């Protein structure tokens, strides 16, 4: 089982991860609120600004203070694999 550090010593299973998305769009904000209301939200930001939203196959939504740029190497991806527009 591959575990990924999402910041502050918190780990998630790489096999259960479906997507990592930016928290800025309205649909993602609604997803976060719906997850909070249903008790499926895991806030791993430790009070810091949310930089990435991780969507799991168990319908859990995990908030992380680490950006996608910082998580990419932990997932075995190189940051160079992204274009500049994709990182902004």
C-alpha cells in the first residue's frame, strides 16, 4: 500500500485517490460544503489555507494545505510534466 504525505504528517492511500483539484471554483466549493454537511470531509489543513482538494473513492473529500505542485513528486510525477497554465 502506497501512502502519500499530504502535509503535517497526514497520509492518504494512493490507491484510493481519484483526483486532486483546486479549491477555487464554485463547483468544488459546493462539493466541500456538501461533504462537510454529510460528515465526509476530512480537513488536514491545520487551520491554513486550503491549496488542494483530494477526492477519494470512498466519497471522502480531503482538504490539504499543500499545493498540487508539492504533491506531484510524492505521487511519482514530475512538475515538468505540467504546462505553466496547468500549474496556475
